[in-house]
C-alpha cells in the first residue's frame, strides 16, 4: 500500500488490522480519536462524578456543535444532539400539529422507522401519506413531488436521501427546490449521507436534517443529531414533548422556548458520546471529500466485481449510486452468507423485506447481502471479500 493518505487512515483505525469491515452502512470502525474521546470521558465520570465531569468538559461539548454544524454548512445554534437519527426524525415530526386530512409527502424508499411513524400518524390522526413515484431508473422523481405539492394539503415533505438497503442516492436537492417553490417544510433523513456525500443544508433547502454518528461519520453508537433551520426556529417550531433542555418553565402555566435547536434536545444525554460525535465530525472534516470519493469508487469496483460472480445478482438502482452495494443470492440465504463471511473476519450485513417493503417487493427479493466499503478499506480487502463470497457460494 503506497497511498500515504490511506496508510494514515488505516493507522488511525485500530479495528482494520483484525478484519475486513464492509459494514460501514451499519456502523463504521471508529478512528482511535473517537474511541479515546468516549472512553476518557467515561473514566473521568467514574473519577470525579458525572455532573462534575460535564462541567469540566463544557467547552469541548460546545465544540461538538461547532464541528457538526461545520460539517453540514450550518451554525452551531441549528444543531440539536439526540440519541440517533430516528429520534431526530421523530422530534422533527413532533413540531407539526397534524390534522385529519393533512398530507405527508415522501418517497417509496424512505427508511422503515420513518414509514412506520408516518403510518402511525395516519392511524392516530388521520394524516394521509402520499408517496411520489420513482424515476424509471429508480429513486424519487422530483416532478412527482411537485405534482403532489400542487395537489394541496401537504404539510411536510420528508425524504430518506440514501436508503438503508441499496446503493440508491435520491435527488435530495431537487426535492428541496420543489419544496421551496411550494413553501412547504422539508425534512431530510441524511442518516446514510453524512460522511458519505457532501452535505450543505443551504443547498438542500431543508428545514430539518437528521443524522447519526455511527455510520459514515465513524462516530460512536447511540448518538445522532438534528439540524433545524433558522426559518423553522423563527416559526417557533418545537417538539410536542419539549423538556427542560428546550424551554424554561416561567410560571405555573407558561413556558418559554430556548432560541436555538437545543429546544429539540433532552436534558439528559451521554456526554461521552457527544464528545465522541465531536471527534468524529472533526475527523470527517479532516478527511474531507477525498474520503467520500474513495468510498464511492471502492463501491463501484466491488459492485462490478460481485456482479461477475455466478449466483450473485446486483440489486442497486438509481442514476446516482453511492457506497452501499447490495446483491441477492437466490441459491443461498444472505443471512447464512453473512455469518459465514463473519467467521472469516469479513463483516457485511443483510437487509430483509421488512426493512424496505416497497423496494424489496418491487425487486422480488426477501433479503439482500449488503457490502458498504468506506475510504479506509483497501482494494485488496474488496478482493478478499469477493473471493470469500465466491467460495461460499461454491460450497465453502
Ligand atoms: C436511511 C436510514 N435512515 C435512518 C436510520 C436510522 O438510524 P438510527 O438507527 O441512528 O436511528 C437508518 C439506520 O440504518 C438508515 O439507514
């Protein structure tokens, strides 16, 4: 290996010496700086007390907001730190007083937990869920979003930019332009996007953007964030169940919201994980576009390589494809293959039908094997994984 950047990234990543980690869409291997930020704070809490350690680290906690904001083209006041992307989406949805007949416009590829939340709103409040049609090559058609917006009653457009179960990258900015033109709020689930593709909330034209630390950002598990635009804050948006982190209880029957996105947070959070999120955001900024370009190039290479293996069917669609590679293996259960590859120290993952009912039914598969290389993976690792899959399909 001669590329000095790649050598540095790998030297920074203790886990990559032990295994071939191709499950970055699940949770990436964190760099040592992230691990150290988390572990040292936990140690400090044990040493001096949790509240005391929080006071001591107040400045570094603030730096997490600075780093996350910088990564997505926002200001620190626009960032709320929450447990994960699902909580971020749910906090954003709580900002809307939906009434029966209100429409939520979304895509056919939106994430399972988000779809469940829309359906729950439909069941409980009579909200109508309208899904835009896809382009022939896959992925949401922004013209279909425009048509649904023109039909009226739409309170919110919400889009999973990059779905969990395929290499599809949806046209998030084009959807944002349609929302802006119609004056309808726009929520982006960027869980698989932050760290994989450049994110600029102004260019996307979104009111809300949800992210998680553990995937392409290479942060710890159990922490994520919600971006809330100045426009949404100025509207007075806040979650239904605001807590004392988000508002001051000013009188028996009154409360006053805090100015920034912290009104979407809960008071209690893991300071260790927040520090880990900050370290990850700084590391991701340092790696920059070179990492994203490399991850995608590795995925393209792997997609081509796997497609040439007998018994492997490529499943990714869309004009634009990212760093997630999915294949179906009709003769073998992908869950079995995942286990057998893990026994060889190769980490992959599986998406099942109920992770993405619409897409998987359309593809007529119940399960796919998912490979998600990141920039710290090597070309040799891809070949190792492809050869191992070939062998397993031939019967080990
Ligand atoms: C597209 C997408 N959205 C949202 C989520 C949920 O993220 P979290 O588990 O951090 O809530 C995932 C997780 O895999 C995802 O792939």
